[in-house]
């Protein structure tokens, strides 16, 4: 069916379709093929059900839109733009699964030979010419559309890739191809924030890039620092090796940076990969064993946003699956951090008392759910987020003291988030920007390429609207996976009075490992970045991370109480600071690991710690007593600190967590 955008300012019962029943004033039933009265045995369309809800008179009533199972195909965004009269609940019919989807099955496959192998080929002009998917990019037909997200029942499919595994490496990034004269850091080194529009490519491409078929259709991916750049190839000079990009990078390109190419016809070889010939609107797929041209089920996301809720109150969604949205590459430079520019499949703005409970978000090309400016009293509970292109849950308000655009009173609890950042590697599982009074409780976040939970968006000590954030009882693991740098299982930024990070379990956070430490660094368990202040970190268990368990990149008056930080590769704690200030007060913590790297970088006066903290190096007979005490003395920390084995129960407890 076709879902029309519902943008209605004035609705009265007299304009309702005659087919919508008024016999049941509190419940209407809808189905994917519905066109009836809205009764149990004669369901309406989803569009008519929404109109029915708008038309109810009782401002205190509760109205149910009960959705029968099946796929509701969206050609346009379902736009809810005015207060419903009372409480409106979109709910799944018992034991059935309604699916809101913009995915279009690619049909009409025939067998062809390409690159010496059998492939399935199909005409996709009807998908590419979808009016909402027109994306004008270098190499894209001006009047044509585009799709960049393709999936099957198992999840996203890989666009044809060169090299087929691993990476190419930037040979050189000359200053001539920087957008502006290069900025330097205080150490007179190249700043990470320079922008480039070209570089000298690797000499060992798997094919001759200068003669590549539809070279402007090729996408280049550069995963480096805390960003993965995505652009099209604008030009390539065979003699010099100069590779020009369709848009500026957001971060500095350095010699040795990794990159790879996607949507390369010459590279289409691996079963499960696809290639899109944009100029001919033709799609190619390499079949897996046992797949047939007539039986394969492959989908393309043709619409970025399924649902938008604006200026509404008391609306909830329960038991609904949101599935199969698109993905875009903009023509302008992305913000370099946390995929904040990615569109969202579901967007809520200027609304209150909005709930998503027991919903599933899967095969989403960009961000799944965004609670945007002016969202208050919102709840995301018992939901699953799987195979998400960018951020899973993203809240964003205005950085103001008082405004209608303040985002506050957000509850995110008991959700499972995994396989996020599949298209934008630097995306976050749960991202809170300029958000106040939020609770992030009992979520499980794993299998992402960047930070799991992030709060704050102000660098340094200036005003931040982020405060009173509770990040508690979450389980976070297998984050980073060697893709990018500068991340944490939990990442905090800026002053955050009233914020508490408590009873979280965090392990196996691992950044890129590179020969140049400026490129590969920073897989921390808990990461307090620039200016993080007035934060309580209590009773967490952080272990087996690639860098330190706790890292503070300068802050003020933070507390570390009752944590177990153990067996992290580069040390248990590090404090990097620019000012002679007290950054951390710590008590009743247990640190286990190499004595020489127990506390890295910190300077005298940055830590206040009584004798209630325990330190232990299991590799040394005396637990590293002399080394640890010498380091504590350097920092002005109590010489009576406990250097002792915390007991087998601690090691057993940590081991049990990863089973």
C-alpha cells in the first residue's frame, strides 16, 4: 500500500472517509492491505487510521491504532504534525508483527557473466527514479536517484570492494591539496582538523583506476582518527597518482592512512557482494551457493525517513518493527564526529510524552531513532537495534539555558543495541548531545566500531546544557574492533553537573593499532574528554580494553569511587591535562595490572586519593609494591595505599563476565 504523508492542521469528523467506522470510538484496526471501516474484521489503511485518531473529540481519551501483522510499504514519510486529542497508541496486534518499511525488493534478476563469473543482474530504474531518492552527486545522473544501502534477510550486503580485504594506504597528502593553509598544533605538528580534497594514492591498486568503468561511481572510504570519510572519486591522474575527491574530508589526510574503494565493477567477485551501475540503472549481485535468480531476496532502501513526529503529545509506539531505510552521501563535508549529520529513520521534535516500547529497528541505512530539539519526557524501552547504519539512539537539544528547543527528561532503558555504525563507522550506540536529565539504564551495547554511550557536546569549560545524566547498569563490550581511534566504551565531554556513571560493565574496547601512534590510539573503557567536570564514576567494572581503563583528557573535580579497573593493555588509568588543577578524587577503587603503567601521564596535584585504594600487579611477587609506591609518591598520593592481592574472587568475577 501507499502511505501518504499526514500533515493535517484542521480535522473534523465530517471530513473523515465514510469507510472509517465510528462505532468503536477508542480503537481502530489497520492492516497493510486495509481499506475498510476500521473494525476488527474490516481493517482500515494506516493512513485512514491516523486521520481517525486526529478526529477524536475527547481531549482526555485514549485511542488505539492496532496494527495487524505484515509489511506497510512507505513511499513517503508518515508525518504526524499536530497534537492528538488525548493519548494515541500505535500498537501491534497480539502475537503479530507490523513492519514499517521503505525497502524495495529488487526483482527481475537474470543470469549474466561479469568479470568472468556468473552474476545476477536486474534493472532498477524504477527504484532509482523514486522521487524522494534523487541525490545529485558527481557521477550520478542529474535526473536519477540513488541507493547506497542494500540488504537481505541476514542484514546489510557489502558493496563490491577493492581491495577485497584489507586496505590501500595513502602514499602522500601534499599541502597543495589541503583546503586551506595547514593548521599546526601547539607542538608544531599537523592538526587533525585540516581538510583535504585530494591525495597521492597507493601504487598497488588491484586494477588500473585510470581506466575503471564509471570511475565517478566509485566511492572511497577513509577510516582514520575518529572519522570515516566517504566521498566519490572526482578524478584520477595516472601519471602522478593524484586521486581527487568529490567533497572535502573533515579531518587531515596523512601519509599511511588506510582507504578502500566501493562500488567497483572490476572488483565484483565475492559471493554476497553487489554493484550498482548508476548510468544504466542496472544492479549486479554475486550469488551465494544455492541461490537462484528467481529465488534470491535482496532489498534496497529508497526512503531515508519512515516516521516524523513534530509538535505532538502523548503518542506511543509499541511492538512495531522499523525496517529497510536508505542512506545518502551529502555533497558537503560531514561533521567529523559521531555521525551527527546522518539522517534518521524516525525523528521526534518539539514533542512530549513520546514512547517507543518493544520496537525493533533493523536494516536502517542511517541513524535509527533521533529525539531532536524540544523533545521532553520521552521513553525508549525494551527495544532492539540491529544492523544500524549510523547511531542507534540519538538525542539532541539546543545548548541554551532556557528555550523551547531544550531536550530533557529522556529515559533509555533495557534496550539491546548491536551491529551499529555499519555504514558510518564513527557512529555511537547511544548519543546524547545537549540533553538534560536523561537516564540510560540497563542497556546492552556491543559490536560497534566506535563509542557505545556518549554524553556531552561542549569542549572545555564553557556552558553546557548537558547535566544530570545517569548512565547506570549498562553492559558494553566488543567496541571499536580496531577500526578507528579516540573512543571509549562510555565517552563524556564538557562540564556535566549531576552526571553519574555507575555499575556499568565495560570490556574489550579496542582502537586501531597503527605504527604511528597519532593515527592509532585510544581504546579506553571510560573516556572523560576535554573539560569533563563534576562527574561521579562509581562501582564500574572496566577491564581488557586496548588502552587504559579510564582516561581523562583534562577536567575538573571528578570523583572515582569503588571501581574495579583491571587488566587493560596500556595501563589502568591516565590523566592528560593542560592546567594545574585537581582533576580527580578517588577512593575505594581496585586497580590490577602492570605496576609501571598503573597510572599514566598524570602530574602531581591532579589526583587526590586517600589510602583506601588498592593496587596490585599479579606478575610481581610483591604486587609491584616498590614501583607503585614510587609512582604514587610522584603524584603526591598517600604512601599508605594498599598494595595487595584483591583475592581470587575479583579475577573470577571478571572472568565470569565475558562468558
